[in-house]
C-alpha cells in the first residue's frame, strides 16, 4: 500500500535548521553591509520554496530563497528581522532603485538593455 502522507513543512528538520542558520547568517551580513537593520517579507514560490525579500536601512534590497516557508520563517526569526505581511505601502516605499533596476524594468522603452 502506498504511503499517502504529505510532507509536513511546518517545522524544519535538522537539515532545514542548518539551512535556516545559513540564511540567517546571510541576512545578518546583508544588514551589516547596508546600515545595520533589515526588514523583510516572505513570498510563497510554490514547490520552489519561499522567497525572503529584504529591504535594508539604506534602501538596498535583495532576496534569498528558502526550501520551505518554515525554514524562511526560522531564518527571519534567527536574524531578528521585522517581517511584513505584504510588500506594499510604507515597506515598499523604503526600497531605493538605481539606474540598473530602472533600465531592466523599462527595457527598450528607456533605451535600456533588451529584457529577453
């Protein structure tokens, strides 16, 4: 008889805990390099995992991908960052974009590189 139990990703296993520790270390390094504090938001990516979107004190943004939502949550907790429910409003307004991001977003409309 086939095992029909679904994998429970609500709590990280030992491997997940090691991954959360590595992600937390990366989050802390990002914070240290960009003003000291970071805020974040967790975005579900389906089977690929959960994206941890980070916005630093200086407006620099970045992201990391965790294999599960539980690992992403644990990494954020270990790093001590404030998590937002969504990426909008005051949180989104903290993001500072430079010429590279604008040219990639606008592509040929602004004479930037082709996006595809």
